[in-house]
């Protein structure tokens, strides 16, 4: 029986609601809400040795009085600290009591991340300790959790402490697997992940948690695969003269990769088994036209086809494309999304059931129970990694063993692809249409920002548009990252009022997001300041500039996806990766994407550079949304989990015994499968 987080000491109604925003309702879900990184306390260095953007500690004397200034919304304490090598300006927000706690002439160890602001290097919100206490802190790891507005890290850490007073995790892996792969017990690993006792124990705990994520993912694939095995081809679909005529009439020639992908699909359509194929193509490689041609063939053979995408804007764009290309041939196409009006939804469902609709395009709304097809023979899932196993399975059950094509623009090294997509045949599209100009890239520091803004201004003057990507929605004093709201205000103060600037983030309701993205598509908005919500689902050929702030905070795969939003028209496009740190390793990693537009090359270089086993620091957002695991940096553990599933499969293991937590539905695991 699930225990509500409200049962924990210190969790009131307000905190419960905040936890619910993170999809944490039970104690079990709470203990599986892992830290995203850990704060460590390094050896103190001299002030002259500090570098902007690099967390550090300095032992220094307070060289000036503590000044307290009161503003309209906050109170600020400032002072100078100094050692024999130099001075550093420090300030704290909303901590007025420091004026009586700290005094000129005292020596403290200050810890924080120095940044260049207001024309000088400074450290904001630094922690401070006396030397003896700091020596103790140096031996600890302080977990930092994913949060939501109003919920502090301190509150979440206290909640975890209370949770482990009553929670006991039952081991589900056989002892032979634990021993063979040298894995810690799950209960031990969970405690260590939240309350680390040392670097080695923490590494062991992370190894186990990451193994579990990958292992459960593969188990859910096996459960789905078992249902799909021995599915005979019930829909023989020819690629006859009408298809050849359609292709020859296109206003552009197909690339060799597109032709090869279509040949794979054609062979599957005429084979003995139902198609189950992954079409993996880099951003802009032309997967959509492959979908259009193959769906046209299905309809000509007398069957229905359906396309499911993750966002309403992307669904609308696909709908417009399909209508433009296929409606002249009498193909009946409809759109179904969450915001489709009730009366129209009813009409679409009725037409779908009677066979009056040939192709249905939509979001997850098309897999609802009340959507019925007359003779669905072909389904396509676009950006397949955005859907959970359960959603993809529900889509497939809309037809009687339909042909299945899943499309992804996420580049994955071949070695990892073999493991991740072992239940699928794979077609790779690694060519770009000849008319596309390669995006010009620039990796620069924050000092380049004024020049970047000026460049955007010039592009807008030419009639083009720009994206600005920030990693946060609102300012967070603990992390000095650019945020969309503040950034939009800064741009509005800098750019003329004739240039319309709007903000877009994932917390907006669907209607507002759609309204903004459609306005941007019509060039009613010239600069869109956004979080990564634009990574998928917006196609604006007129947008020629992508400026990504704090680029070092993103994984290369995600940066490549973001860059794919520009370079979609005939004009030259540009991507500016603005790094908030001059850290050598970060800049070296960013140089990979700065020198290449090839997603597969970037993925392989990223894997080589990071290597398996990157356990500490900020986790890079990757291809699959695992909580801790990253298929690139944890490739060795991914392989272990895949092997373990194969071992248990040979022994006849019942994968239904594996606990698949509801929290992990976001992580592409099946629920109650």
C-alpha cells in the first residue's frame, strides 16, 4: 500500500502540493526522486587563482565593513574580502542579519561560484565557514535536487530523511545478477544516493540506480515485444506507378538516404512479417516526406494510416504539410489534438470509425479509447523518445497488427543504437537535402553577448527571426543561469519597441504555448525567448538565428536538436553557443558541436570524450529522459543491463515481476504492463 508524503513529519498541505508538482505523491516516489548533482567543498585557493564560472573556496579576511542596502524588493549585504593575492567583491541577497554576524577583520572560508557582473568579478550568495568546520565539510557531499518554484533544497532533504525512517525497498534482482555485475543492494544504494558517505560508496550507489533504470526499460521493451512477436503481415502494400509518379513530380529530388529508407519500407510492406522499423534521421534530413510517401501508398492500397506526434504545434504543421501534398489526390486527412473542439472531435471519431478518414494526424489524443479505426494498417510515431512504452503500445493496439514506423531525430552512436533498438529494424538517414545551407556555428563566452544581440538586430532588420534559449524559467539565486523572464526584460530594454519579443516555457498552458508558437510562425514575433520546449515541435523557415545561453549546461545531443530549429529555409542560418564558463573541458566539449553539423558524428565524439562512467557533476540531458542514467556517459552500464535481460530471458524469467514505478512513466517505462 502506498504511503502518502503527507504522512511524513514536517510535510503540510503547502509542501504536499509542491511535491505533487514534481509528480511526488507517495513516499516511494519521494525516495526515487534523486539528486541531480552534489555540492562538494574543494581545497581553498588564492583569490588570484579563481576563474569565472568555476565553483571554488577561498580563505580570506573581511577587508571592509558589511554594507546593508535596502531596495524595493530585497535587502543586500556587500563587502570586500582579501588574501595576500588580491581582493574579491561578495554580496548576499535577503540576508540582512549578516551585518551583525560578520565583521571586518575576521577570517572565513568563502565558497561559491564567481561570475563577471556589473563590470567586475564577484561572488554572490557564498557559503562561509570557519577553517575547522570547513575541513569537516570537505569530506561531505551535499545533494542538490530537481525543484519547483516555492520548494527549497533544504525542505526536500528533510523530507528524504523522514521518508527513510519508514521506507524499506525490497530487492527484486536475483542474487546471481547482483553478484555477476557487482551491484549494491537496492536499499543500500537508495540510502547512499541521498546520504552519501564517501565517493566510492556514492559511485556504487549510482551504478546500481542507473543499472535499474536501464534494466527496467529493457524489461518493458521485452514485455511489449512479447506481444508483437510472430505478427504476420496482414496488409500487403505495393509501391505502384502512382507512387513513382508522385515522387517524380516532387519539386525537389530525394536524397540517397531517403530513397534507401523508402526501399526498406517498401520491402517491409511486401514481406511476410509486419513492419517494426525505426527511421533515425538527423534534424532536417527529410523524414517527413518519407512518411508522406509511405502513407500515400497505404491509402492507395485501401487502408488507413495514423501519425502521432508529441506537440500540438507539430501536429498542426504535419497536418498542413500532408494536406498540401496529398489533398489534391483526394486523400482525406484529419487532425485530432487535445484542444480540438468537442463537436469537431466527435465528427473526426465518427469519420475515422466509418473509414471516411484516410490519414489521421494528432497528439496522444488519437490513442484515447473512444478513437476507433475501420482498417488501420500503418502507424507512425514521430519523435518516438517523447512517448512512453505504454503510449506506443496503446497506439499499436488501434489496429490489428499494423505496420509500425517510429521516427527519431536524436542521433545515437551505432553501438548504442543496437542495444536500445534491438526490437526494431533500423533505417538511418544521414544526408541533408541539397538545397539546405549548413548552419554556421560560433562558440563564445559571455563577453560576446552584446555582439550577438547586435547580430540578431541586423537579422531582424533583414526580415528574419531569432530564438534565444535559456535553461531556466525564473531566477534561482542558487544557480547563476540566464532565465527567460529576466532575459526577455533585458532584450526589451535593449531592442527597439518595433521588435516584438515574447517568452515561451513549458509551464504555460497548451493554448498559450500554441498561440505564441503560431504567432512566431507568422513572423508576428521576431525574437522568441524560450526554454528547451522548442527542441521539438516548431518549424519556422524564416528563423535564421539561434542563441543558446549557458550552452555548457546542455548535453550535445540536446544542443544539436535545438540548433535544428534554424537552417530550415533557403537563407543562411547561424547558431551561437554562449558559454557561461571558460572551463577548459566545457569549452572543448562545446567545440565538438561548434565544428560539426553532423548529429551522428557529434554523438560519437561526445561518447569518446565523456566516456563511460561520468558519475559526478551536472548530468547532461541526453536522448532518453532517465532520471540519472545517460546512454552516452553510462554506455557500459547500459550494456550490462541489456546483457542481464538476455541472461534472465534465456532462463525463462517472468519480467512481469519487475516493479515499474508510476513515477518512471515519464522515463519511458511501462506502467502496469
